[in-house]
C-alpha cells in the first residue's frame, strides 16, 4: 500500500512544485508536507464517501484544503 501512496504523493508534490514556480502558491510552503496532506485527504475522502456521500460536505472539505494552500502565497 505504501508504494501506491508514494506514487500519489509524488504526483501531488510535482504538481505543487509547478504551482509554486508559477506563483500560484508560495514557494515557502512546505511542499512535501502539503503533498502528504493532499494524499491523506484523498485517502480519507475514499473512506468517508462510503459512509457519507453528501457531495456538499466532500466539496467543502476539498475546497478548504485547497484554500489553505492558496492562502500561503508569498
């Protein structure tokens, strides 16, 4: 399982690096930690959607996570 999660996390990290280079998020953001957070969010959503499929709650959680990244702009 860790192998798959590493691939997902690496994908997020690559995307975050591009976003930082393009000024969409702060390059001062701890990008590996942010990639780990997004990976955990994704995994958690896969569990939660089975118990609570209310799309408003799911979208709200994702929006909040993404806003937390955007609010760290330099």
